[in-house]
C-alpha cells in the first residue's frame, strides 16, 4: 500500500506552462491531482527533466472573478502517454515550491 506524506486531491483543472527550464513557453495541460507540495498533470509538451518549471492553474476560470494559481517548482518526471492522437502527450509530475494567487481584472 502506497503511503504519501501529503494528501492528494483529484482535480481536473486547466493548466498552462509558462516557463520550462530557462525557456519561455506556452503549453496547455490539465491537472490530474494536486497536493500541497506538487501536481500531476498532462501536457502536449515534454518539459526539461529536473529543470525549473512555472505553471498556472486556473482555479475559477468560469466564475465572475477568475482566479489562478501561479506556481514555481521543479520537474520530477515526465512520461509519454499514448492518447490515440498524432500529437504526443506527456504526464508530468512537478513540485509546487512557491505559488501566488493571481486575479484577472
């Protein structure tokens, strides 16, 4: 039986990667689960393993006042996922080391 230090919450929220390593990027994704120290998500772009990553999770994207969580962390693993489409997809595990709430205006 697998035991984790932090509880994981199964949430499917839109996510966008804004930085991978030293490179500014734009890549879309979808969270699979989130804990206080990390996130597991899918993306159409393979990030640099072990490198820094910056990503934005849209928490309230359809509400009257959209709220996002801007996160900085490190890529722990990235695995190619068979999705039945021509474009590759990756399942990515990343730490959540720093974050800030961002409100749309």
